[in-house]
């Protein structure tokens, strides 16, 4: 419990750099890996063989062969489409490779728990998080963002990774352990010092399904405390009843509440239809809803006054009840202004759903909402 509390503590003296779009965050991540001198900790949910995975594996190979201790932790389900040849490339280069909760027929209920976190820590002094993965969709087809992290909160990201790396749910086959193993992880105190006097205030928050829901509770608190705006972006909008009520109540008390959601371009259209059944009530409460048009928006970021959150959590039933998630929270006016500009840019490229038009939608649309909404309700009860 002590570690949980410390991970949720606010830290001063950080620097956070917003990296919207793959053309910004992929070069930054690649450069950080190429400059690594001591260690690389990489944790991903989605990694599939293809152009992006090939680039990432090549960078990790180069790092391992120049003596960097490289650990890669992948979700056992999200990495199913990573070819054995690519796994062997990592092993041959000396990368320590482990998988979280590999699928098992003997524990079907346990298979629902997935590691949905996305993080990279380089030399335990620089970190990245967001909604990114190593699949070709992230090159151009999906719009994603990341945040570059420097300062004391990097220690918390390192500890978060290492606690899962050494857990009973994370396993590696004998062949996944390189002959030239990297040194065992050691934490001898907090390594990262403030990057500048004052700096930015930030903290790491994480969730472990229904067992530990700091991310959800933090969002609820920010919605309750907001005075001016609550802007919320998620690719899979199937919110809990408590979140829907909080957003509606905030709008009714005069807060500028806006949702940035995917449009017709969606990797799981059924999830979109299930979430659309909530549009009417939210619109009537005064919530504004925007559907992003240029591409599938896979990013997960939130803004409440000067508080921001960027990370892996979708704030849907699945993320909150089963997944391991982690977000970077920032309390800084300047960073909030940058996130607000990103939101405004996305709103400008979105179609706003208006109540009068929504109430005139077709019977076919209503049928899809009801069908997928019922399916979502059944899945939710599996817990």
C-alpha cells in the first residue's frame, strides 16, 4: 500500500512535452532509444509484426548490442500477432523479453485481465507515455499522442514497470531469457532530480481493474472540482453510469463540458454504436459532442481547468474493470494551454453532434445502438 500511495503523490520539478501525432512522438521515442546508455524499459499492449515493429526491434537490437540493458514487457494477448521470427530477433540481440498473463485455457476468467499500459523509460531519467503501440496503424491511419517526461516522476514510472516485471503474472519462456542477461533491476533510491527550479507539478496514477481505481477516482474528483471546462477525449466511449452522471451534472451547473470521440472511421464500430446510445441524455444536459473526422482518433487525454491527464486509460468498462492502466497527470497552466490548443485543433476537424439532428436519426441507427448496447451490458456483467 505504501508504494501505491507514493506513486500517486504529486512531484514538483518535472518537464512535460506534449507530442501530438506520430510524426512527433515516433522520432522522439526513436531518438531516446538510440541515445540510451544504461537501460531501456519498454511496456506495450499492442505489438504486431510490420513496418513499425521492425523499426522498433532494430532500434532495440542496436541498443542491446552496445551494452544497454533492455527489458521488453508485452501483453500476452496484444502481442499475439508478433511473429516468432521477430521475437527471436530480440532474444538473439540480448533483449530480456517477458509477457504479461499469457492466455491459458485453465484460467479463462483470468484471461480478461490485460496489461493495457504504454510506457518507455530510458536510463531511468527519461520517460514516454500515451496511447501508442507498435502496430502499423500508428504510422498514419490512427491519430495518437504521447508525452515526454523528465524529472522526479520518471522514478515512479520505473517502479511501476519493475513491480509488474517481477510479478507472478509476468512470465518468460526459457528461450526469452538472453544468455547475456542484463543486470537485475535495482532501486537504490530516487535517481531523478528536479529538471529546473519549480518546474511542473505531476504524478503517475494507475489502475488495476476493479481492484485499484486511482485513475477513475482522480477523474471524478477533477470533474467535481472544475470551474470552467472539462474536455475529454477517448476512442472507446462506453462510460460507466457514474461518469455519465458526473459529466451531465457538470454541464448542468454551467461547466463547458465537451467530448472528443471517433467518427465513422473506427477500428471497433460496435463499440462506437454502444456508446452512442448515451448521446441523447448527455446532449440534453448540455454536453457538447464532437466526432473526429480525418482518421480514427486513438488518443486518451483529458483537461479539467488546468489539470491534464494523458495515458492509456479509455475510461470505459473494460479499462476500469479488467485492465492494468497508467496515466500521467499534470497540473500546470502552460501545459494545460497546450492541451487546450490541441483540443481546439481537433474540434475544428470534427463534426459536432447537435441534439435536434440527433433526435431525428434513422431507425437503423437506433437499432444498432440498442443491439450493441445490449451486448456491452452483457459483457460488463461478466465481472
